[in-house]
C-alpha cells in the first residue's frame, strides 16, 4: 500500500522523500560506498592487515550501497517515492547507521586501551600463546608480530585495574549501543503507523530523540575517554587517539543534524511546504550533514590499517576479565 498524503501531521522523513533532484547524489553515494567493499576485501586478503572487528563496517557499506540505489530508483519512480514500506526501511536504516559506526569504533578503542594496559609478563605470555597455538579471542595479540619485539617487553608496567575498568565500561557501552539501535529500529517500524495515526507521531519522535541523543552521548564519551587514556596511559599513541576523535566527531555530526531536523512535521510525503524536508536547501543539508559524515567515518575505518593503528589482533578484545594463571606441575 502506498500513500502520498494524510489528514494529520507526522514527523517529516529524514532526508525527505526521493525526488528527481536526489538522483545524482544518490548514485554518487551508492558508488562511493560500493567502492569501499573491494578495499575491505583487499585488507582481508593479507594476514598482516586481516581482522574481523570491522565486519559491521562492511555490512554498513553494503547496506548504504543498496540504500542509495533505492533512493535513486525512487527519484524517478512516483510509485516507489510514496511507497510506505520503502520509506519505513529508509527511516529505519538512517536512524541506526551512525550508531553502528560508533559500535565498531568502540570495539577498536577498547582493544587499543586494553592492550596499552598490559605489562611485560602479560604481553610475553600472550605472544607465546600466539606462537605456540591458535589463540582464543581474548588473548589475540598477533598485532605484536608487526613492529614489536617480543624480547623487548621488559619495562612495560602492568595496569590490571585499569584494564578491568576499561573492559567493564566497554561492555556497558556495547549494551547501550545495542539499546540505541533497537530504539532506532522500533521508531522506524512505527514510522509507517505514524503515517496513518496521529497517536503514533509523538511516540516516533520521542524514540528518535532518545535513540539519537543516547548515540551522541556514547560517541562524545568515547572520544573523551580516548583523550583521557592518551594522557593517562603512556602507550596509547596520540595518532590513534586523533583517529578516534575524528571518526567520533563525524558520526556525532550526523546525530546533531538529526536532533535539529526531528522537530519538523508534514502532512504528505510529497509536500514541499516549509518543514517537509523536501526543499532543495533541505536536500543539500541532508547530503552534507548526514550522508557525507557517515561515508567519511566508515571510509576512514575501512581504509586504515586498523591492526597497526589500534594495536588490535584479528578479533579485538573480547574478554571480560584476565584469565587466572594456570598452575604448572
């Protein structure tokens, strides 16, 4: 079922409905995201740069390739333009995109900070595990093979309390990121109901605000935590912290843009009235402050050699506590 107008106001769709003016930028962003896929595959083809932490970024690149291709199709198809199921999908994925980037960034940051707290004995022990047998997810320090001398671990101070705290905060942050994504999905699904029921309008807008505000808070906290760690832990590289802050800032730009435009309402997906987000100026603003920062953030993550920059192995850090030392007989 499709509909172009209602008798009540509902939240204006973020990015507006796809019109002919959306065709060129949609094709551009679809192609740009598609080009990231072979870069990821190329990284995975070499053991030196292979890692599985950023599979979420790969999924994002594939999804945005499809997303903008659908917007390009709807730009010249009146039926698709007013298709409520398509609009529901568009609003759902827009609500969760910047949050998924934040989740990947958080996993990389956690691996970086945890490894920076490990002392000489811990690093040497884990390096031996990597040499002697296939390591488990929590003990993967295979990044040490590139640019690190196992014999040169002497003098690295161990910070077990800081490591435990980082893991606890990382676990809590991951849970909150998932809560934020679920809220975004629920708001997207309810958006279709809001097109027909004024009672759903406030619910959709409330969920949008909660999800986006929580996502923004997590991104700012992530950047602030990385800056603090750079000062508190000598082995956290300043360059790595800079990348964390940059990607977090790009994702935060998307959240701020959403918070600004969420207040607008319309009575028709095809309306060009003020606040409908279908004007040329609104479209330009959407591509500058929503599409571009998202793309730049995920492009940075995929093109960087994250194993070197974030000192992570194949799986990042998946432990919640250090293993108890095994007794030797």
